[in-house]
C-alpha cells in the first residue's frame, strides 16, 4: 500500500474517525447530564462541588480522620492530602497547559429551580475561564479517596462516595464534560499510586523475616487473661475484645493495681494480655519474662509505641493474631546500675531527654512530631540545666542527653519514629554532647537525621553501652517510668527474650 492510497486519505462513506466519535459521545452525555432534572441532586451536588473548591472539603475530611484514635486513620489522612497535592500540581501544570480545551457552554444548565420556596442555584455564578481538561476537582477527589484507601480500605470506602459525588457534580453543574471528569479521576488515582511508590504504605513495608514463635492459637480467646488499665480509657476496647474473643477473660483495674492483677493473671493464663500505655505494657513484659508466658498487647494509652511497632493498632489486629497463632520473639532492652536493674521495650534516656519528651508530647498532637521536637528543645533550654558528666565510649565528657532505643528507629531528628525490626540486636543511641551554645547543639540534633555524626551530636547503633562516673541523683527514664542512677550504668540487649503476638499476614 502506497502513501497515495485513497483508503488513507479519504474516509469511507459513513465512516467517522475515532476522535470525532468520542467527542460526539462526550457531548451527548454532557447534554443529557445537564438537561435532566434530579430532585435529589439539586440540593446536594452543587454545594458539594463548591465545598471542594481549593481542596477545602479534603482538608476538612483529613482533619476529621486525624482526630481519630487510630494511627491508621491519621496515616490515611496524611497520605490523602499528599496525593491531593501531587494531583493538583499535575492537573494544573501538566494537564491544562498541554491540552487547552475550552469549557462547555453554561447556558445549557438551568440557573435556578424552586424547591419548597427555596431557590437552589445549580449553574455557577461565575463560570471558570481556565482550560477544561482535565477536571481538577475530580483529580483531587480521586487522589484523596485513593490515597486514603491505600492506607486504610475501611476509611477509603467511607470517603469514596463523597469523592464520586464531587466528580459527578462537575458534570451536573455543566462546568466539565464527562471525559474531563474521568480524565481527572484517572490522574488523581495515578497521583495516589505515585505517592505510594515514593512513600510505601505500612502494609507494603514487610518486617524482616523472623522464625515464628510456637504459641497456642486461641480461636475464641480461651486461655487469654487480659489486664486493662482503666485509667487509659480502655472500656470500649475491653468490650470490643470480649465481642471478638468471647472466651477471653478481661480484668479491668486501677493504675495502682496493675502490677498485682498481672501477677494474679499470670497464675491462671496460657497467654498474658495487657491493655494500656507503654508504662503498663512494660510492667506486663516484666511479668511475662519472669513466667515465660507469651504476651498479647492491645494499645490503650496515650503512647502505644510498642504495640504500634508490632503492627497491633486495634482489637481486630490482635484478635487476628490470637486466632491464627501468629507470634514472634522480640528483643528487650535492659539497664543495670549496681544491684538495681530494669527492662525497657521502647527507649531509655538520661539527661534532658525526659524533659524533651514531656514537652514534645504536649505539642505533637497540635503541630506534628517534628516541629514539636524543635519547640521542646527551645523550651527545655530555658531551664538553665547543666550538662550531665559521664564517661561514654572511653572518654569522660559532658552530655546534654543520651537516648537509647530498643531497636533502630527510622525517624528524623528528635521526633519519635517507627521500628521495622524489633529483634535487630541493636541499641539506637543518640547523643548530644555538652559544651558551649547548648541551643545550637540541641536544635542541630532536633533537625538532623538519625545517622549523623558531628562535634555536637552523634547517632550510632551498638549492642551494649556503658556509662561511668554518672553523678548521684541523675534521672533515667525508661518507657515512661523514672528512676535515679549513679556510678556505672549499663545498657544492653536481651536478644529475642520476649514472645509477643503480632499479625503476620497483611502486616
């Protein structure tokens, strides 16, 4: 066939190029959507579309998710907003500047319609003048819904109908054609997946392979005795656990009774359970270590770092692990000072770090973990404290703080992060050296990454750490508890000493 073949240059009778056919279909669908009147849609869709202007609806939805007690919902909110940002950039910069398609005519849309003496505006008062392809509102809606669903399918199912209604409202009010809304939705979903490629969801981050511990599978919870600290507001979670595992025994008690109730529970339990914050979990871990019982942890306090790093965020996670008999062995941190010793599951620290943690937690829920770490450093500096004198790695030096984590934390600066491996055999040690200009030193540590080394601060991973010549009365904080130490303080790991239930599949 030559280039002058008539079949290539002259359309056949009755034949329409694919592009013209698609444009005609798009036009007919747009006319059908704008011409038909739907009593249920008139009061809702135009207002919903206007509410999504400049992403306001998605910021409000993210705020509603962020106040949830579950970290999964907060992660979903953050991922949804990040996806909206990428989608908006792609739609505004890449899409509309490369495809300059004019807006559909506005006269086809009825301007007003009386409903029970209320005049509802369907046609927009001010018709947008920017290029029409793709639809930015649909892109943002799909990006937020997809981003939320990738992190939390349950919340994604709640958000999806709202997002679909926003995309539909753009066609219903006549400011977009169906193809433009579909293209925007596809762009938004693609943006959410692009964000996931850069920042994997928690479900994508597979913990290192560990031999599964030999523990009983409790199909209905028989043999589980769970002690719940009532001061942590655990009543709802205790009831939810009873519903999920009707054979389990739940003991609710006051904070001062937790230790005694755990000791009693260990005497009749096949599996020792605990519901509370990190301090309560630490007490349960000591009992489990002494008795050799496997531990089941349900988060129920203000801070639940150990449970969350295990992958247990709510009753469903724990119930699934108990029914399937999924458990692993994890490291335990240990501190020793003379004839006194204790264990820590999360962190152990000396110096100003206890004050830093206290201040950071006061502000983190308002401004976020990283900014709160910087603000905490500034506020602690105002107390006029002197650095701690201690021997570290063979040298006696002043230290503003020393932090040791049970396992490597993946974090930025002083903000708490997540441990992906709870049996890596490492203490994650961060030191801020004493000396002149403590403000600069602490702020540099707050702003720095976890693997930095400088004259002001350092971060290393070691299996054992010894501090000598610690002054009397020095405070040591571990998992929310505080004790006084002096002389020689040793921090070490007890490798894979504790057996804990955690969901393996789908973590």
